[in-house]
């Protein structure tokens, strides 16, 4: 009897040990919608209890918005530029772009008072290898700064704070390095007359000297562009206003004699043009070329030539709008072929600007490109740059997939335009709002709501074993949908199913199928609004009958959303319910749950008796809907996630708001007794977090895990644990923004972290497939190992397999003869060891 009890106790102990070991070999994985290195979201994991978080992947984004200047080619072959906004503080960034590898790297965030903000000009590489630039505002006085940036050491040094009267304010153009080694520039305002100044800066001595106070009618006012050092050693520039008619002036400044000479008044709007906003260019023929923003026959700007030798001005072109463009703000570039290239801010076939070529030898203008918006960008403010590869590079201030501008390449030999990157976007995807899915192949799948080639989001695969992220699909709008806010599910046929919030034929979203084995996407349904619903925000559910069930947040008869059934075998859609507001709820944001009783349970974000949402039951067998609960504020309001059925048969969920402090609640609902119990008020922003928008999961340790979108120490959200047995809440993690991510909107998933690997000296390449299996296992090491010893024992320590392998990269093991159960495999090669848990089905 005692022996029997001992065996029973031993069996219980081994079972408990197996459960504990299995739990400890799992990890929790999730995503944040923002945060990380580029504030674009992260994929992260923790251990099985929500501790020891590590970020596994950071969604990449081209940081910065609205570039207004031009690029600078440095001696290292990289291009450097600035954006006027965007970045961590939305004050602009300094970036590096490598045309050889098409790689963009943000190097600096402008932060305002410390290092300036809103740069509008361009960078200059001086003879010392440093880059020099200015910001339009910011600095100690809020009036702009002059700075130095060393690309070799990634070091920024503020050299001067513009102060207004003494040194000028609000520089809009760029610096130039003259033959004397000094830097020269202008400010748009400030100085004695507040019309701007022309100044000299010595990078060796860090000495600033104001050389001229512009005074409107006599010398011009408000220069927007930069100076030019001509072959005669004189500096030439234009002011945008001032002069005899207040249309601007063209002037010469001699740094040797400190002499200013006004050379031309833009005094006739038709003949000379007016308001030159860019800079002058000295072409190979010794003439200076420039453009005015307005004036000319059509008052849309002109292209002109100025001969400094004869002091002769000649208008060469009247911009006319659609044919040649209008309102040029930038400057001209002379390429290696002797032609001049420039851009206009507006005009052309699409009204969004053009890129053109002008041949000064033949006086011939040729429009080369019409900017069109998302595909090629729009509204270029700056100028072009010729790189060492003979290609021209430029930027537009708007357009592209996020409408924040693009960086592009133009080949003047082949007349080929290539968009190289979209600002504030990513071709690999950004801003994931849903959750991850672990598919049967052991890979994780998810979607981002933005980014991709088209800016409409992507479907991606992440291999947790090799830490490899692979974009599998670019959502394109009409054909494949756009803005997927929910998550994917894997159906019994091995296919993945999901929905997009927008896109499709009607721009109301689509339902699609994706086969990870063949990388094949098939759109199965276009949502259309009133008939079948529109704008699904959630995920699908595969019920026990093999049908898929889902909800849309809008559309249907009442435009409050619908509950529907989709049969993947027959490709048949059936609307089962129109949400109507008060009686059945409105605008469901989460997904459905199939409980153990075969009923489906869900929640709506709005509607019900109190307009705060409802919890409902739907029976797919009888097509009967029953509202079970009206959220009333105290019980929570606005549930945006989904319900979870825990091992105790109770349903658990959260509301995004409501409760004691209107920060959300965690609740329990018993479908057997129709009883609702509020378990937790998210009542302390720091301690509990606030505003949970996702759902809970039950981990293998019996605890519930979830996340809040805000709150915690950093107000970036928290990851928490809730024990339904003890009713104890424990905050496990404070998200912190750049390091660990922020604003998680989805849910966690639990995966087998090691594929059964308990101990491992062989590294991440060690893999076991399949596991579980019918007894045939393949153990791969990722490289050849010598003298491999393999022994397999059951949990009682009884040896069931032993073999040696001399030189092998993969070993195949068969234990089909042993009973089903858990077995421990010990592997050794030299000093390297591993212990693997094999599950024989």
C-alpha cells in the first residue's frame, strides 16, 4: 500500500514537474504600436511570468517630415540633409542617406532651445570635413542657431545663437565657404533694421562678424536663399523683397574690401520678375542664373541670366503653369552635361510641381517630370544635387505614401526617376495595432497598419528561432485592402485569415486569405457598407463548425456594424446580425470568442441602454442573439478588446474606460450564472496603468496577462499579471518609449520558447522538428559537429534510446516504439551540451 502511494506521489510530482518545466519553457510575445528606436512600434518577448522583457524587433521608420532644403554630398560619399519638422520633438532632424545602399539613418533630433529647431536650409561640408548648417528658430534666444556637425564622430556643436539685432534672426538659407576659408550666410530678419543681415563666420576662431544690415529699399530685405562665390572672388546673392519696387534685389559683396553693391532692382514684374526666393548659380559660361517666385508675363515666375562682367540681366523663360511649372522656390543646378536643372513648387500637369532641364547654350527648356503626389512626391521647395554617380538627388516637401515628402533620384542620361524613400514611412511596415499569431510552422505572423511600399500596411512573418523579420505582403489599397487594425487567425486548413479596415473595391475593407506555405494572398470579400458591413477593426474566429465569424465596426442596415459568418470552403458570406444601437449594441471593436458551451460571446464599443457598450451571446446553431450586460460606467465602458474563457469556465475582459476613475476595468463574467463581477479598477495611472484596449490571455501557469495603452511610470503603458484564483494584480513591466516600446493596443501570445529545448550550449540554430511528433524527430545544429552522443530517457529516468554520430549537422531520431509521453533527450559534443524535451504523441 505504501509502495503504491509512493508511486502515485512520484507520478503526481513528475506531472507537476512536467507542467512547471513546460511553463518555464514558454515565453510571452507581444507588440507595441509605437516606441522603439524609431517610435514605430516593437516586437518584444518576456519570460513565462511577464518578466525580463527584451525587444526582438523594432519597426523602422524614415524619421523626419517636410524637407525644405537640398542635400549635401560629403567626402565619404553619403548625402546629408535636414527636415523642417518631425523627429522626437517634431522640430526636424539631421539625417544621412547612402545612395550606394539606399540606407537612411537619422543622426540628430533638433530639440528646440538646446540645438535649434525648424531648419529650412541645407548643410555645407567645409574644408575641415565638418558639416555646417543653421536652424530657422530655436536656440537660447529662439531665433535660430549656427552649428557644426562632424559625420565622422556623430558630434554636434552649437557655435552661435542668433539674437536679433546684433547677429540677425531666423536664417532660411544655407552657408557657403569662401576662398578665404570663412563661412558666409544671411538671416531672413534681424539686424538694425530687422530686414536681415549678411554675416561672416570663421570656423577656426569661432568668430562671428556682421558684415551688412539690409535696409529694404537701399540694399534689399528678407533674403531667403544663400550666397554664391563667383569665379571673380565676389559673393552674389538676392533678397526676396526690398529694392526700388520692393520686389527684391540682386547684389554683389566683396569680402576682401567689405563692399556691398546693388547690381539690379527687380523693379518690373513682367520684365525682371519679382520675389526671388532661391539662390544664384554660376554656370560654366561665367553667367549667373536664378529664378523668381513670381512675375513675368504670367506672374508665375521667371528664369533669368545675369552677366556680372557686363552687368546685364536677361529674362530667359516665363513660367506658365501646366507646361513649364510655376512658383519656383529653389535654385538651379549645373550638371556635368552642362545643362541646368531645377524644380518648381507648383504647376505641371498635376499642379504639384515639375523637374525641368534648361540648356543655356541653346536657350531650350524641357520639362522632365511632373510630380504627382504619392508616387513621386509633390511641392519641392529645395534644389537638386549631383552626386558622384552622375545622378541627381532631391526632395519634395510633401507627397509620398505618408504625404510628408520623398527623397528621389533622377538620372539625366536615361531620364529615369526613382523614389528612394518616403519620409515618415517604412517599406517594412510600422505601427502594428493588432497581435501576433503563432502558426503551425512555428513562425509568428502579424500586420502593421501603416508603412510598406504603398503606405497602407504590411503582412509580415517573424521567425523567433532565427530572429528574422520578413515582409510577406504590401497592402495596396484597392486590390488587397489597407489599414489592417486587427490580427490574423490560422484556420484548420492551415491558411491565415484576416481583415483590413479600409481598402478594397468600396474602400470599406476586405476579408482575405493568406497561405504561408505558398506565400499566396487571395482577397475573398469586399465589404460594401450597408449590405454586408464596413470597416472591420477586429479579427476573425474559427468556430467548431469550421465557419469563420467576425464583426464590422460600421455598416449594416443601421451603420452600427454587423456580425457575420464566412464559410472558407464554399466562399459564402452570410450576415447574421445588424447591430442597432440600444438593443444590440453598436460598433464592435473586438473579436468574438467561442466558449465551451458552443456559444459565441463578444462586446460592442458603443450602444446598449447607456451607450457605453454591451456584452452579448450569440448562438450560431439557432442564430439567436442575447444581450447579457449593458456597461454602465461603474462596470466599465467602451470595451475595445475581446473576451477570454479561462480554465475555470469564466469569461474575462476589460473596458478601455469606466470604473471608479474612468480609466478602465478588468471584469469576470460567468455565462453559467449570468453573473458579472468587476475584479479591478485601473485606478492608479502609475501603479495599474490605464486605458486597456487589447485583450487578456491565460498563460500555462493559470495566470492572466494583459497590457494597458497608457499609464505606468512613463505613461507609455504597462504589462500586468492577474491571478483569478487569488484576485491579485501585479504590474510586471513599465513600457518606456524608445527602449521597450509604448502604447500596446493588441494582446500577448504564449509560445514554446525553445521548441522543447531546456538546456542549450549550441546556440539559437539548434532546432527540433517536428515537436510533438509521432516519434520521428530531426535535430538540426546549424553546422557540423563531431562525436555527437544522444541519449533519451523517460521522466522516470529509464533509457529508451542511445546512439552516436561521428560528423553530423542534422541527426534523425526515431522513438516510435515507445509509449506516448514526454521524454528528455541529452545531447553532447565535446564540451557542448543540450537537454531537449521531446513529446511523443
